[in-house]
């Protein structure tokens, strides 16, 4: 028998070295953890798969992405292309991906999604990296949202943080990646993302933060913008410049790390000083004109006007607008300095610790905005001889001498508590041309100015008030005010048709009307200067704005006829009751209506409707509406050419010699200007309406709640300087222009008259039988006898 083999005994296990025992234990724990995590992962994946299967049918369609139509604001432009205003919740300049510069794309990819072109919408490596970093340092959590995931969230999902929303985000992300190319996704993201300051998309952000087109952006500026999406409010360079700079340096580091910039470019960008756009949104103050244009477009398109990217081109000339704005504000501020000081706008408690002053002043002034050059400040120290005040920026100014004169009553020892300027008072400061400061106050008075082309009706400038942010009421189009003597030219125009001439003698003698004549109460009108000068030629009566002359003219031609004639110029008959008081401008007009009416004289007798919007295009530049000026023709005629010519010559006398606007020709150094001052009863409204053959302009000043401007305040003293300031700009380089003489008029003794009245026909004199004061000197008596003889 073969020998039986005995199995070899099993080797005795060798005890593990003591140093390796803990590793074995750890290995067992790791194995257990890996097994557990794997099992958990499987469970999570199963749950996720079930959730995805259940949720997928309710995932929204992404047609909004494949047919992307971003909300584009309405933009209003001047005739010369200057942006005047922007309307809409979202400020966006849509830019196709091909037009977005590489530096901007590289900056955003470095900051937000460096593996954008490698992953399929969800960056699993990024997820693991973020998870590891979050475990390592729970104080600084990292997200793992890709650009595609952000597109999904921004277009379709809310900002709530729930597992359900995250599931929908993943599903949408996969759907987007399956339908759109990477370039399309990036284009959507870079035009849709919110970047602070109401800016959506990098095109708008570049304009808003830096005042430049995105194509012109530098590496440093691109990095600053690329740092905004993660938290626009936290990294806004306007609000938080230091925090924004930190974020910018991070983005630059990422760009260097991924090879998008060189080390030298990194250093140059890191040290480049950023020049933020500090000027207002609109470089020209045309807020009232832009708002008027907005209202017109909204009336046509409704709420869609704010989202479809309409471009509204107006007739406003930006340089004319700037000149008008400055002229009106200069006049209103000048008037305000002559008024009683009403007191500080508010009082604030200031800390005794000087180190805390900056913060307290900035906080206090957050509710008191500057009004362009009229700055708001808090008084730190006050005495009758010196005031020290601080602006919101922390800059301090010292005001002394004449700079305190407008507020002297507030610095007096006996000043009332509500008027007193003391430490903590919120005041207004204005800097003079030499850098010196003056304390003043926000004007309580208002004003309006409008200028237009009389041949086309195109509005060249529109200033509806002192400060649009304080009052949106547009006095150019909405303020119905008494025109006073500025309405007299339309009465005289009617009189020319009834036989009056420039040489007609009219008695400037007192008038009295009892209750039976007026239908209400006795009326004894006066001349503004309180003087009666007896018989005078009609042209002199108009030049000196004599009320008694105008009333006698109106009484002769009848109020009903004069009112009907005025409607030819565009005035509303129902706002001008047919009483003798309309001779003094007791009806109601708007400044725009007055400008259009005086345009009839300026263009030779044609009524042309005012025009503000000249062209309207959509977001792609396609013309939707376009206004093309029509040539003046007889269908537009309001008055005869000879009537317009004679009236223009009469209005020339107003601006020269003894006329109420004589300073116009002196200041402008030219004779081809025409117009009429207007001061209503008790000096409640001050006007000047005037023109050159190429431009008509009207200025008005008054209080919103009508009250006296002052005993010595007139249209010639308040409104005329505004008109002169504007015309000095508008007529610069425009040659002197002689008026063409129309058929049917002849010159008699230097005065133009209708041909049929050239031999003494028509009205030769009026009211000479009325009682008048005796002349004071033989010379005056002799001149009056000469008038009688004529």
C-alpha cells in the first residue's frame, strides 16, 4: 500500500508588528467607510434617478433660449446721437458672441467656469473640488455652478435653495447642453446676467461702470466686471471699491493661472487705476424731453416699449439743450439769491468725536441729493462771518464774506429756530467761477424754456423745470399760465387785418369800466409803470407794452374777433374768454403753445405743429416710424405773409431803442431778433417770447402755486436774460438775415404797412377824445400835436 500522505500543517500566523497594528485597524475602518459610502452613493443615485424620471416630464421647454429675445430698454437719443434717457427695468446692450472681445470671455471663464468647454454642463471635478474645500474650511463655502447651470437658473428657476430646484436645474442644464452650442450658451449668459446698477449683460455694464463700449475694455476692467456675477451688490465698484478691487485681483490671478494673460499683463492690470464713470447716466440734462418722448412712445406701444429695445430719436440738439438748461438754472438761482432765506432743509445731530463725523454726515445726506451744481452739505461750524460745512464725500469747505449774504438772516443772532444756520444744519452750497463758495437754497420758484425750428416744428431744446428729480411736472407742456403782455402781438396781428397800421395814433389815457360794461365788477386797468403818456403810434404802444393802447385796440376790433384770430396760431378759444382782459393776456397758454404761435410770425405765416420724435427703430435698427419735414405750403398758412412781415417789424422795435426788451439787441449785437416781454398782473408770471428766422424760443418763470414774484420783477428782467443766454449760443456763427419783403406791403415814413392803407385809409387814430393827462413840457406837447397831424 502506498504510504498515506499527511497534509502539511498550516503555517502559524505571524503576529503583526506593533507599529502596523493601527494601520490595519484604520484599513478596516476605511474599508467599512468606502463600502458604506458606495452603498450610500448607490442609494442616492437610485433616488436621484427616480426623481429625475418623475421630474423630467415637467421640465419647462427651452424655446425662450433657442429664440432668445432679451428685455431691452427704450433709449432716447438727441438728433446728434447723444443718449438722453433710458427707460426699462433692465439696462441691456445685447451683443452677439462674435462681438464680445476675447479678454472679456477669458475673464468670465476664469472667474466662473474654467472647464466650460470640457464638461457637459455639470462639472463633476468642480463639484468634488468644491466639496473637498467646503469640508476643509466650512467658513468659506464654494459653489460648483457652471455657466450652463447659471443660465438655467437665471431664465427658468427661482433663487430658493431646495433639492427640488436643484434637480430641475440639473435637468435643464442637460437639456440646454443637448440643444445649444457652447457659444450660444455663453452668449446667453453674457447678455442676461445681472451685474448691478440695473445693468444686465456685460455690454451694458461696461457702459454704465466705465462709460465705454465693451470692445474697448482693458484687462483690468474686464477682470473687474467678471468679478460681479458672484455677488453684484458686494463687489460693485461704485458702492464697495475696496471689495471690488479684491475680487478683481482674484480674477486676474485666475486669468494668469489659466494662461489667458502673461505675468507682465497681470502686473500691469493689477496696478492700473480704474476710472469709473462718475457723470450722470445722461451726459446732457434733457430729462423732461426724454420723459415727453417716453410718454409718446408708451401711448403707442404700452408696456412693451420698455422691453423690445426701441430706439427713439428726437429733434433735440444736445448742445442747444445744454445751453438752455444752464441759462434757465442760472436765472432761477439768481432770482433765489434775492429772496428771503427760508432756512436749512433739515437738522442732524453730529457726534463730538471728529473721527465719526464723516460717517454721520454721509448717513445724514443720503436723503438729500445734490442738484447738479447745487451741492448739499452739513454745517460743522457757523457764525455770522464764517461757515464750515462738509459734503457727503467728506470734503469740507469754508464760506465767508459775500458767500454768506444770501443766508445772512439765518446767521443773525435773532434768527428764528427754524431758519437759523447752526451746527448740524443741512444747507446748499454753490461754487463760483473763481472757486469760491456761496450758501444759498433750492429755488422755490420754477421755470420753463423751449426752442424750436419755426420752419419744421422740430424742438431743439426743452427744459421743463429747475430739477427733474424734484418735480417731474413739465412746465413746457403742462403749465397753463397767463401770458400777460406776451399775448399782445396776436391782438395787434388781428388789428392789422382791421385797418390798423404801425402809424395809427392811439391814446394812452386812463380807462374805467363799470360793472355793467364788464358783467361782473368795476375794472380800472393800469399800465405797468403807472404812467399815461397820451397819444402815441401803435408801434410805440407795442414796444413799450402800454396796456391802455392794447385795450383800446381790442375794444375797436372786438374781443370776439381777436379770439377767433388767435385760434389761427393754435390757441384754444375756450381758454381765452372774449372779454377786454385778453388784451392783457388774461387767458391761459403753455410755453410750447407760445413757441409754436410765435413761429407763425417767424416763418412767414405758416402754422407748423411742434415735433419731438423724428425716428423710431427697433432693436435691430429697422425703422418703425420716421418723420420727414414737409415743405411749407399754402395748406399750412395761418395768416397772410404780409401780416407776419409787418408784425415782425413791429416786434423788432420791442428789442431795441425804448422797447421793453432793448437789452436783447445790445447783448447779442444783432438786429435780426424779434420778440415780446410779458409780465402778468401783480408780477405773477414773467415771460419772454422771441425769435430769429431760424429759431423760436420762449422762457417763462413763476411759482407753481401762483404768487407775486416781486414788485420789481418783470419779464424783461427775469425771462429775457434766459432767452439772451440761449440765443447767444444758438445764433453763434449765424449770419445776419434780412427779411424778404412780401407783395402787398409798402413803406411809408419808414414804417411797413399794407398797400391798401398806404394813403391814409384804415384806422388813423383811436381814443383821442378820451381824457388824458396834460404833457409836462412844451416838447412833449409839440410831439403829440405832430401825431395829431398825422
